[in-house]
C-alpha cells in the first residue's frame, strides 16, 4: 500500500464509521486522559488522543495489514494535506458519545 492509497483508505474508513457501515469498539485507554485505542469490525486500529474528554487529534490509523504510515512525519517535506486531514479529523458532535464513547 502506498501512502496515497493509505490516506484514501483511512479517510474512507472514517467516512464509513460516520455512515454507520463500519463499527468500532474501544479496546484500550481512558477518554479522560491520553491515548484511546479503537478496533474496527474490519480490522483497522485507530488511536485518538483525548484531553480530559475532549477529542484532541488522531494519533494513528493502522490498517489490518499492520503497515505503519506516520501521521506526524518528522520532516515537513514528508507531510501532506491528506495526512493533516487525517490527524485533524473530528467526528460529528452527535457521534462523539454514541459511537466513540466520549462523555460530552
């Protein structure tokens, strides 16, 4: 999987979660402090950073293959609009509690 393919697939995943065609389950972490890990029913892993029950940013999205694509590249030249869109993703407000388990 290339980085553009990964970005497209990860964005489709987030869209499908919003549409309800992909489900998620919290498997690790505390929404009140730090990284929260979710597993999707199709094998992806999503890690969100929560700051006191406030969705802060997406830390990582790992496909079922386990391939790692850095959402936060060390070199600015390796960054892209697609990566920025993934890490700054925020679900619709009405889904924060219903789907992602946040309290607010």
